[in-house]
C-alpha cells in the first residue's frame, strides 16, 4: 500500500481526482484541499499536490489564511514557489472581486460609515498592518479600493508618493485612507494622527482631498477626522475623544 504522505493524484481512480471531480460534479462538490489542488496544478518531485495543498491549508489555517498571506509567505512553503504563490494570490483576488456588487450604480462614499462598510471586511482580520485607499471621483463615487502598503505603519513605508500614485493614475479627486490595528484596538496613536496630517498636506499640494483616515480593528472603526477635526492637528495638541464606529455602523465616543 502506498503511504498516505506519498499518495499521488495519479494513484487515485480517475473519477476521484480533483480535476475530474470538478468537471463531473461542479466546483461546489470539491473540498478546500481539492480546490487548492486545482489551483496549484501539480506537485513536486516525490510529493503529491494533495500534500502541498494540505500543508498550505494547515499552515495558514484554511483558505482565508492563504488568501491573506503574502506571495513571499506562500512561496516559502515547500512545494509552492513563486509561480504557484502568484496563482494562489490571483485566485484569491478574483474571488474577492467576484464578491463585490456588479452592475449597480457607483457606490457613493460620503460618510465614515460608508467608507467603513467597504474597508472593514478587507482589513479586520489581517495579521499585519495593511494600508489601503478608497479612490473617489468628484462626486465621491468609489472608483476602486487600492492597496498602498503592508507592514509596520512607518513614515518611510506610507510615503505620500505611494498613497497618491494610484489616485493620480485613476484621476481620483479625493481619497479616504484606512489601515488596520491587528491588536484589535482602533484607538489612534500619535503617529497615526501625525501621518494623517502629513498626507492631508501632501494632498492639498496635489489637488487631491484626503477626506478621512479610518483605523479598523475588531473592536470597531475610528475616524481620524472625528478625532482631530477636518484638517488634522500638530503633535502635542489635545485630541478629542475618539469617535468609534461599531461594526454595525453606530458611533460612540471613547471616554
């Protein structure tokens, strides 16, 4: 008998192989392991793609973890490599885009609540800090959500050129920034507030309004505009109580 960890797809009866099962029964009939096998295509010498798929699912705690992982993290898994990591990220992004409403009137983002409803699902479960920008037209209709950076929220990482590069390319008139706090606490730091003021100043020079900066966490969403006022503030100025948007959209002030 072939050991479990040496089973190859070709060892399975033709009708039980992931690709053939998808053709015969439809994608909905396949397990996550089988679907990942279909994305990966094949394994490596001496190891079945079934084992690689299971290693990914176990290592990243399921498909959502795989979708949230970086190309570098995925390519570090035995049996994956850069090409297959790109295939996985592309599949995850197509799934995310498919989940977005299509054929509807452009979404108008004119409140912190409307912005939070868009960015929270994208950011709330991330294990590292992610910075995104909602690119808006002159009527504050959403053009698209644009990822800006991943990693520690530092001035060198979140440089104005990275924030506004996509906005300029999309002919956006305004942006709403957002980033997550993996700790779960959305309370803004002094650095968050200083960075927001800096980006607002850069936006003024470029003619692109920075309407708000949201901090997303499991405990809620905080609007920096509500905390600091519409134009930010310099360090050392007493800040207002944080206005926290709950996941249901309500707002309350921290004590």
